[in-house]
């Protein structure tokens, strides 16, 4: 039977008793109805797994005893920063969730000319927090113990201007270059457009910023499909996807 994995922020030390955070306690106690004596696995983003046993289940808290810790070796050797054009509806949520399952190391949501999403500062921060929770849930499901950060959303131009000494890629179904032709590297940035793609001006901006166009195949993919297909292909070519 698969061990239940839960995210618990803050330091974790073997021999320590910890009251789980609200999200973890609700999931273990109210959703899964776990009882005292049952085992689970915690992670806090430091790359380790922490074996734990429930010692108290109350109405307002669930307490566990940390038994041991072990390094989790499943992180991809490919450090991939995804710049994802913000899309409407659940497309963005889906893209973020699956990108984390595929091993992306960090995500920046991007405002583009065709993103069609306008949020004030408060709503934008709430949205970022929601996306970060989706990341945590994807880590719980996929077995990851390093939590990729969802950075503050920025404009495409600002993200393109960030200094980063790595391979930079953008997708173009009409170029002749393919992912199979890429030279080995362990660090890269991938930028994906929103629904409707990038404008001509934005395509030119990615070129000026040094982003190399590659193609996935002859078909034009939706934004969420393009992101996941590209990440999977890059993990197969440069990372640890077999």
C-alpha cells in the first residue's frame, strides 16, 4: 500500500513531535480519516523525506512523531525554469500541475499581449498562492521533496530581460531545429505562449533575448499541451525521463 505523503512547512527533525499544518491535518484527519498509529511521510521542500507516525488525532489538530529522515534522490538533473504565458480557466492550473510532475524546477507566470487575464495586486497574489498550492499537491502526488517556486507573475519583457547563463528555448512549429539536436546542458529556460500564441512583436523580443526556436512536430499545440510536450521531450533528451 502506498504511503500517504503530506507537505509540512518548517524544520523537521527525527524524534520531534509536530502538529501538522491546517491543510495537511485536514487531509489526513478529515479526508483520509487516518488514526493514531498510522504511518505517513512528510516533506518540507528541503529534498528529504520524513517518516512519521500519527500519535494524536483531535478536532483541531493532528500530531505526528517524526521517526527518521532520508534523502529523496528523484529530482531531475535538468534545472528547467518554465515561463508560462497566463491562460484563462483551468488551463494554467493544469499546465503548472503537470509541469511539476514532469520535474520542472521553477515557474514564472507571464503576462503577454494575448493572455486575456487582468488581476489587481491582491487578486494576483491570491492567484499565485493558489498556483503554489497546486505545485505542493503535485509534489505530494509525484513523490518530489523539493517544491518548485511559483514566482511573482511578470510581463514577458521583464522575464526575458532577467540575466541567466543557460540555454534558452522557445517553440516554433515552422523552424527546422528540434530538441534532438540540442547540445547537452543541465540548465535551461523554456518560454511558452498563452492561448493564441505570442504576437509578432513578442516573437521578435524572444529572439533578441537569445531564445532559440525549436519545433515539437508539424502540428500546432494548445498552450498547455505545448508546455507539457516540450518538458517531457527535454527530460527525455537532457534529463532523466526514460
